[in-house]
C-alpha cells in the first residue's frame, strides 16, 4: 500500500493506493481527522486530482457535519455545572472521603485530585439512574407496560433509546437538563414499549404522560449540543 497527500481548499487529503481497490472512494477519517481517497494502482494521479476537485459538494457537506458535532470539554474545579436545571459551582476538597455534597449553590467533590473526574461522574450517573428509574417506573405503570431494565449510557449522539427486548437506555448527561426535560425523555422511551415507532398512537401516549412534551422536546433540540459537549 502506498500513500501520498494532496491539498484541497486548505485541507489535507490522504491518498491511499491499494491493490484490492477497484474504483476511487472518498471518505473522512475521524481518527486521523483527514479526508481520505482510496485509489487503485492503475489510476493516474491526475485522475485522482480531478476526482477530488469534482467532490466539492461532498467536502462541504462533511465539513458542515464536523462543525455541528459537539466538542467535549472536561469539567474542572471552579467551573459551573447544571444539575437538574440548577447551576452549581464545582469545588474540589481534598481528603480521603470520596463523596459529592450539595451545599447551597456549591457542588463539593471530596477525594483525591487524581480521582476528581471519576468521583463526580460516579455521582452524576447514580443520580441519573435514580431519576430515570423513578419516572420510567411511574410512566410504565400508567401505560401498563413493563421494561426489562434501565441502563445509563455514556452516549455522545443520542439521549435515549428503547431496545426490542424492552431495555431502556438513557444518557447520563440528561441529568444536567431541567428535571421536566428528563421526565419527558422517560415518557418518550417508555411510550416505545407500547409503540416501537413514531406513529400518531405513539405521540398520543407521550402526550398522555407528558402533556407539554413539545416545549420540552424543543428544549432538547435547542440545548442538546451543549448538553452533549460536557465531558467528565
């Protein structure tokens, strides 16, 4: 396999020559953060350049998608963090207790500095599980449905899902949204236990559980990128 580079509109394009490739293929490597062209050995370099130049719309589309992806910024002591819609100043207190304490408008993380992220994340996931369990259980009773289990995930592109086996999956980051938004997400996923689609019947169930679901759904659409950008 042979590789070379070509610059297009200020972007570096990595060109791979592969004997197994039969035609020119353009892709984007998230790992390398480069555009990639896979090309057969028999295709002249001039044809590869023409192929790249003719993919202007594709380049623009991928660049737009990349700009819309959330960037993940780690939470550090001294920053503010939203928990169930309320703002808290994050403070680190070094000791051997390893705990998180809400003290007015302050969120105290106790422990060893090297474990700061781990302690905070464990607390937020535990709180998320408690809240998601409470609303999921309540809504499941109202709709007379049952779920297999609840799983708290570290997803970075979606807030929740319901599997065909009845498992409810929730992103722990939603615990940083207002509690009503978290409750709406539970209503949404529990409703999938009855309707595994987004039909009119599905939305009627969501509305039954959460009458103001449209405004909460809009909140997620407007604030979702910022919510998913939090990294602990």
